[in-house]
């Protein structure tokens, strides 16, 4: 029997990209997937809504609960957590994937945009973790996985876009703190980050366009890495800042070309590595 059969996974920002890929990967193992994201109506440029993702989750073998969620709003997150528990009986895994990005220096960063990226990235992660905690404490091999980078104090990661770096490192500091705080509950709290850029909407429309996408790996490498982390004993696997290909190599998977968008291209390394 699959280790995810009947488990409930609460994923923020799960309507597209890495969050959706993880949802589908765990759905194949029979998990219940709570798709907590903002996209209810189709975007003219970005494919995927919570409802289309829910259909794919069901086709993949999981049970889906699509919920319109803005992780900045406490009442909305609480209602989503309550609905997840009402529907599936509990929450076993939380994946803090929702994230906002804006790569601007201090001079050009508006405070409205600053507030957005910090409210979604750091505060949204903390809030969702806080509200899921009572249920994770009762979960089956409970895990929290934040999609955030290792804490690297090299000034080059701050000099160009300090506001964004602080917001993502805030998510990573949640890993550092919560892994220790929740240790006695047996909840594994870890971070996962890609070694290379990943072909997502953020890369195509915010950073580098179609050309850069060819130098990326696909979302599948993050989905497979998350799957292997979340299978591990939550009591023993906590406080780690995992890199996607390192996780796979530990599992005996060495062919990384299978994840390349275009294997003939030199890969673009991701931030913070």
C-alpha cells in the first residue's frame, strides 16, 4: 500500500507550476489534495485554475478539494483549513508553496509590492503553518515542506533584490525555527529548493522568457524530490534545507537529463545556490 494513500496534503499556491506538480505526484499515490490557491478564473497568459488542477488530481488517482485561498487573509486560511479537516478528517502534510516574486532593488521597489511579497512569502507561510499545526500534531507521519532556499548570507543575494531575498529567507527561517519548536510533536519541517532554474510561469513572465525556459529543468524534478522527502520518517527528517537533485541522488536517481527542458542547453543555476 502506498505511504500516501488516504493522507491529506494541504498545498498553497497549487493551481500551477511546482505546487501543481507536487499535487499531481502525490495524487498518483492516492493522497487527498487540498488545492489552496487564488486562481479561480483562467488567466489570459497563465494556464491553470484550482478547478482544472482538481480535475487532473482526480484523474491521477487522488481526491481533490479546490479552495479559493489568499494566504494573506487569516479568516480565509482558517476557513480553508476547517473545510479540509471537515472533508478529509485531518491534515497530514502542509506544503508552503505560495510565493510572490519581484526582483527589484530598493530604489525601484514600491512599498505596495514590498508588502505583497512579504505578506505572501514570510507571513503567509507562518500563518498557514500556525493554523494547520493543531491538525498536523495529530497527523500520520506529519510533514511541513517550505519551498524556500538554504540560508546563504553571501551579500550577492541581497545586493540586487534585498526585499525579495528577505521574504524568501523569512520562509527559510520558519524552517529553522519550526523544526525545533515542533520537534517534540514529531512533525518534520524542511525546505526544498532547486539547484537550477525551473520552467514556471514566474521564470517565463517575470525573469527570462522563452529563451531562459530552455535552460531550465521541469517542475517534475521538484515534485519527485518532494515525494521522496515526504516519505521519510518525520521524527528523523527535520530541519533540513534540501536541494532537489541531491535528494534524488540519495534515492539512487542519477539521470538528471530526464528533467531538462532542453538537454542540449547549459542549465541556468537558481538564486541562492
